[in-house]
C-alpha cells in the first residue's frame, strides 16, 4: 500500500517536472548564447494548442508533437527577428511574445475547449508499463524519457561539442567571437529556434500528456518557473534536472494534498507554493557563495550588431 | 536593389513620435489580413475594433473608463522602465491594492462618512506599494531579478484573491457566490460627469500623467531615474544610488498599480469578484512602450488600447470574433512597435548596387541611443553601416 502511494507520488513528481525541464533546457541553450527570451510562457502555450489541435484533427499524437515543436520554433523566430536582426529590446520583445502567445493560443483553442484527445502511447510493452512496480521506471510518457535524453544531450553539447563551445563563446563575449570569424547572429538564431522547439514540446506535454484536454492558459505560468529554473541551475544542465524535480516535488505536494482531502491549508495557498518556492529559491541562490552568483553568460540580454 | 540600414547621427525625433503611429497602422493592416485568413470579414473586424468605438459618442465614456487604469499603471511602469527596473508584476500589485482597499470597505460596510473612500484609496495605494516592496527588497538586498519575483507574486496575488472570495470575504447574503458584498454609497467612486460611467479615476489618471511629466522632466529625482537607466556608471559617478532608484521606481509603480486597482474595484466593479483580474497590469506594459515611456505618450497609448478593448467587445457581438483576438491584437501592436523602433536609430536607404561612386558615410559618430531607456545600452553601434537584404 505504502509502496503504491510512493510510486504514485514519484510518478506525479516526474510528470510535473518534465514540461518545465523541457522548456528550461531550451532556454538554457538560448541564454548560453547570450539571449534572454522571456517569451517562454507564450511559446509553450502556442506549442500546447498546436499539439492539441493537430492531434485532435489528425488523430496522431506524434504528428502533434512535431507540429508543437515547429510552432514553438516559428514563434521564437518572431522574437529572433525583432531582437537579433532589428536589435529590439529583449525584455520587451519576450514579454510581447508571451502576451501574443496567450492571445493566439486561446484564439486557436476556442474550438477545442473541453475536447479531449488520446495522448501519447507508452514506448515500453504493457507488461512493463502497467506493472504496479515496473511502471515507476517504464510507465511514463515518451516525453519523460526524451527530457532525460535531452538533458544529457545539452550537457554534452555545451561542454564537449565544438558547436557548443562556439555557442558559449558567443554568449560570453560576442565581440571576441565575432572577431575570430564566428557568426554571432546566425548561432543565436539557431539557439533561439532550439529554445522555441523545446518550449513547444514542453507545452505539448500539458495538452497531450498531463491533461489531454484543452483549457485556456493551460500552462498557468509554468513557463516563468522554467525561466527561474535556469537561474536556479546556474546555467548548468544537470543542476537543471535536479531543480526541475525539486519543483516537481513542490507541485506534487499541492496535487496530493488536494487528492488526500487535506483541509488544514486552503487549496489556494497550496496553489501558491510553486511560485513562492521560486522566489525563495531565487533568493537562496543569490545569497549563495560567490562564483555561482556570476554564472550568467556575460552577454546575456545585450544586443549585438556585427561590423560590416 | 537592396535596402540598407544606416546609423543615424542622432536618434530621429520625427521617428520617435512617428513609429508608434506606424506600429498602429501596421497592426491594422496585419489585422485585416489575419482576420480575413481566419474566415472573418477583415475590414469589418478592423472597423469594429478601431473605428466604431471612436465613431460612436455613446462609447466614449467606456473608452475613458478603460483607459484610466491602463494609463495609471503604465505611468508607474514607465518610470521604472526608464531606469531599467522591470516591474512585470503590476497585475499583482493592482490586485493586492484592490484587495487592501476592499478590506477597508468590508470593515466599514455599515458605517457612514466621507472619510471611508479616502481610507480605502489609501489602503489600495499602500497595498500595491507593499506588494512591490517585496521584489524591491529582494533586488536591493540579495540582487534577485525583479522580473521573475514581481511576476511570481502576480500568481500569488491571484490565488490570494480566489481564497478571499471563496472564503473569509464572501458575501454572507450572496447565495454562496464567491464575491464580496456590494460596496455602499460611501465606498464607491463618484462619477465626474453626470449620467455617465466616467468616475473620479479618469481625471486622476490625467492629472497623474501631468504630475509624472513634471517630475521626470523638471526635478532631480526625474533626472536620477533617467540617468540610472541610460548611463548606470555615470549615475554612480554622479552619486545617484542605484539601490535608491530601484526602491523609488518599484514602490512608485506599485503604488500607482494599487491606486488603479482600488479605483477599479470602487468604480466600475463596486465590489470584489474573482473576475477582477483582467490583465490590465500586462496590457499596461504595452501602453508604456507604445507611449514611448513618456507620460503624455502614455495617455494617448492608453486611449488607443482602450479603443481596442471596447472595439474587441464590439467585434465580439457584431461579428462573433473571439475576445481572445483582442489580446493577440494588442501584442501585435507591441511587436510592430519594437520592429519599427529601429527607424529611430537607423535610416532605411535604398541602395542600387551599381552605384559604387557614392562616398562611404562611415565616419558617423555613434548614433545616440533613443531617450526612451527601452534599449539595453552598450550596443556597439558606432560600427559602420549595416546592410539588410530585402
């Protein structure tokens, strides 16, 4: 009995952590290239509604996932064009992207409100995925495994691959990287597109896996938590994984307390927890010993215009 | 033939004022296109959104009522944005301000007196101010990013609103509906024009715009805010405290948002309901930018956004255009503004490739940053001209 509860808690935790992990991984790469995209929430919503719409009309959840990534990346290109080509302010543009995504997703989603889709299928055989114990390892949505693979990939990419090193160099010193011949703007475009695709994927998790039903503002500010997570993780992929699961635990607390009918604390206060936890964690990370404090890429948020 | 962007010697004043108009015009064009693609009559939709509210004098009062909170909040935000302090949580400060004022209203519901409304307004201002003090404290004491904290506190404020409406503040005679009792006549804002909805918050918004304009342009405090935003190092050198500026701008924007909140609760709403949060705090960000962070520009931008709100309702009833389209439309306005913003600092020039004899105008001094503070500075734009293939 207690094992069953424990397993269900772990599974809720992983489920709650996965979409913010996916989105935060993308944002981490974007920020490592020196760009601050505050439009995460908007791109996630656009991904969520696209995944739902495509899955609903075609019946194929995998097609929905691909469409969500494409839509997230497309939305991020608006941001990229404005901030990278036209050197618009990144904070303002990111905010505009979020407001835009909220509007666009509820506009597209109005025909889907309350509809349901059949979500993604397990990748492991039912014998493993439905086993009361085995499901804690094999019973997740494919996106959960993908998020773990992507964590490892991003960690490898940033520290071991040539392209990753170039990307980091550009984030630390765009001028220097430019002067030795790297195309700052092109790399940043690619990073932003990757971030958009990952945010779209994270959004898709909400509409296809967590609640296979469309509702307005489905992501409820999780995109902002993902942004905070990148700061919390001091721009390190593995720490991001830990942070995402920590937030997953906080959100699980809310869900399980509700399910268990715990009435001592009003549900609204439990719903505040992830946001309060974000503030506390951001504060703690700022008081932490120096070294971590200056982990932000040096060129983060600063516009760049190449010499002719 | 190519289009080329060349840095301007100085930020163009004509473009500074012209680009918001251009942005609205582009949004209108894009709107016609998008609504047509969605299967609506694009021209009719734009007429409903942008022309009908102005053409119908009966809707003018709605415009002013909608514009008042947007202008009030945006004025506060603009002060911060000028100093590169990014208060994104005005919506939360707006809600908490309204809640604080409502608290006073509920405590005095069976009392009478002219002091009640001022007390509510004072509580509203204080509520918004205190909610903004949290990110200010965390920023100045621990250097925690104010964008994230102020935004997180908005979600907390929304939950606080839900809790109070569902629990302690629910109207005991309200048949279980999660909303407070109606405010009494001592607790509601008077209208300033007989027979209309135009309440006291409208002239206050206009008055605040003038006050902020004077403070920003004529006082040392205003100068401090601008210098800290444009040239942080010079500001430090000149003895202006960066910390003090963070406190000043966050508390001011919080107070303004709180004021807008209690005005909205004691004016159009006359009670608190869970539907109180309508994202004025976020739309005000668009207003601030569209108004070029200038108090008088903000008044105009607030009216434009109010038109789009009222027009959005029009289009909903007349054409069945979903209300969500309004939000998207407003965001597009900001997108276009940010896009055409480059014309302030650069000029577009048509270049014929064969013409190689033209002198290279590369010896320009650095183009000065637009005075708006909307640009993270440190762009090395003293570089030569840039080309953009078109």
